[in-house]
């Protein structure tokens, strides 16, 4: 392939767009988004469609014991490590059409483009779908790529349990995606992930491409406060051991922590649940999910320490049992210099305006980067909005990101 000039090669924007729109039909919501949470019937349908497309593109497909899907287009030398493009097909409960899906279908679009042009690469090329990136139905996030990279054991991955008590293993079996391949990293030449930015930086700067140098640190915790259930009408306020009484002070103080660490800190309480969840019973227990982020892991750890102190103090005042359980400790990541350069070179050669940036969101590339040279490509999304049914991206930006992916992959795959 080294003899072939590929500089004029481009992906098909129409085909990429129509694949995205067809996938978006699966789990589509009334407000124009997608609810295709990990290992649901909708996720199965999305995976089946992706597999059928990969099959039609002539790929060798393998599914591993975490349900990760690898669709391989052979290279000239089967012994050489592959260049992969991967992301996820699962969504948030009120997710959009592009988060994750774009990265998976862009990988497929690269393979389709190579097929159209009958181009042979030295290294094999793969489109990859990672299982449960979102962490919405099963915590933590980036689970499939986490097990594959060795961050989590297979047993840990299989035993993650959702709110209904179903495990990842049971749900993989139920939807037919407990594959036979071992879930374990193999040597890779390079790994890329193209994704919508999910924030407003590129749009505000009027730029087409984000060359992603790394990802900020993320801490996930479950805050559990236990008190004493009792009658809402008969129990005087001053004798109650009500976990919600402590919670509202704790949340106020944690928002203050976010303020103290501004502008780069983020703290989110995405799911607050009381039990037994009855209007006229003072709750026995409240469980709150906490998501803390900062570009520096030491700052996340410092915020975590402050949270533990606040919980201890406020629960102590009301004779409540408070506990903070860590669910995810995703460190700040710096991507591989060669892969970053390949993305920057591709964007430059294609004439797309670009800047280097750090990802505010977590991605499968965080774990993939532990075992393989990795980097990411961002494109703008409307209003910087994501994890929202109104999430939107322009066809020409999706095209630009996929063309950068194509040329970054070609640079690494041809050598
Ligand atoms: C992934 O969606 C994240 O939470 O950053
Ligand atoms: Mn994503
Ligand atoms: Mn997401």
C-alpha cells in the first residue's frame, strides 16, 4: 500500500449519516434521542445490526466474554498488530444519537471506504464495540474496555449488578453476547476513538477538530446514609434519625467544595434514591451517586477526602451511619505522542481547523491507552450538549472527524 497515494481518499458522508440514523431508530425516544442501555434488548438489536454490517463488509468478527465486538479487516501481514477504531453503542437512559455510536460506525465507515477503494493495508484494521461504556445500567463506566485492558478482572465485570439485581453475566447470556473469545488485550499497533466533544469548546472556538491529548480524572462513589424508618405524621422532627436531613446539608457543602475548586472541578449527584421510598415513612436509607472530576487526579482525591469528612461530621450530628463507597477511580490520562501526531497530521493534511484539548468525559480509550498507543479525535456538537436527547452534530463535522480517523489509521496501518 505504501506505493499507493491515499491522500485523496475520503469516507462517504452520506453512508456514515444514514448508518447513524438507522442505528438511532433502535431505542429511539419521543424527544428525538436514544435509550439503548447496555445489555438491554435494544442493545442486542443495535449489536445485531452492527454485526450484520461488518459481516457484509467482509470482516472477521469475534465477540469476547465481556461482549466486546471486534470486526477485523485483514492486512497484508496477518502477524502484524491491528490498528483499531472503537467506542460504544450503549447510551444513557436519555441519551443522544451520537455519543459512542459515532466512534463505532466511523470505524466501520473506514473499513467500507478501504473496501470501496480495494486498498490493502500492511496491518489489519478493526472496528470495535466496547460493552457498557456509559455505566448507566451497570456501574462502573468503561467496563468492557476495563476488563479487556486488565483494569478489572473478568469476575468483577461479570458480577456487576443493576438496580433490578441482574448481573452483567446474566444479561450477556440473555441477549446472546457472551462470546467465546478471551477478554484480554492483544498487542495493537494503534487505537483511535472519534467522538463528539460533549462540551462547547470547539463550537465556541469555531474549530472543526479536537486533537485529544488526554482525559481528565474521574472518581465515582456511592454515598449511603442509614437512619431509622418511622411514621411521618407521629414522629416529632427533633427525635428523627432521617438520612435526608443530613443529605441536604452534605450536598450543600459538596457544592461548596466544587466552588472552592472552580473552574476545573465538576461534582454531580445524578441518582438520589430513598428507601423504602414511601411518602409517609421517614426513609431508612438514602443512596446518592457522586461523580467528581478534575484534570488532576490529586485534586479529585482531595475532594474525595473532603467529602468523607463532611459525611462523617454531618451523619455524626444526627446519629446516622454514613458510608462512601468508591465505584470508579479513573486517573488522568495522557495519550500516546505518535497517535496524537497522527491525528494532528491528518487534520492538517485534510485542511481542517483544529486544536489540542483534554477530554472532560471518560471514554473507552482511557483503559485502552494502558495497553496500546492511543489517542482520540473530537468534533463539535450543537451547544456542547450531550447525555441529552437533543444531542446533535452536523453531517459535515461527522464527515471531517471520520476522514481524520481514516487518515490517522492509514498512517499507522500502512507502515
Ligand atoms: C462517560 O459518558 C462519562 O461519564 O464521562
Ligand atoms: Mn461516549
Ligand atoms: Mn456518554
